[in-house]
């Protein structure tokens, strides 16, 4: 219940696999890859920078800046 199915081409799956081989969680790797418009290098940078480190169960945090440094606070 609540599971989402992602359909990737062989090339896209290979990119996600390479990201997971770098030590990243498969779900985070796939989400970063898609969030970066299927740019593998950009997704790797996002993952290395911790952009998906706080990605929790609710899926709300996509890694964009924290509230403390928001210029509108």
C-alpha cells in the first residue's frame, strides 16, 4: 500500500545503479536522478552534498535550503 513504481529505461537504470555503487541508497539515488532531470553527474553532486540526506518517511524534504538561512525570515 502506498508504494510507487518507477519505470526506467535500461540506460536510466544503469545510471541509478552507478549512483548506488557509489554508496547511496537506491531510492535516494533514483529520486536525485529524476530531480536533476536525469543528469547523472548533477545527481551525484546533489547526493554527495547531502541534498537527500534528510529525505524522510513523509517525502516532504527534498533537500532545498534550511529555514535558518532563508532571506525572508
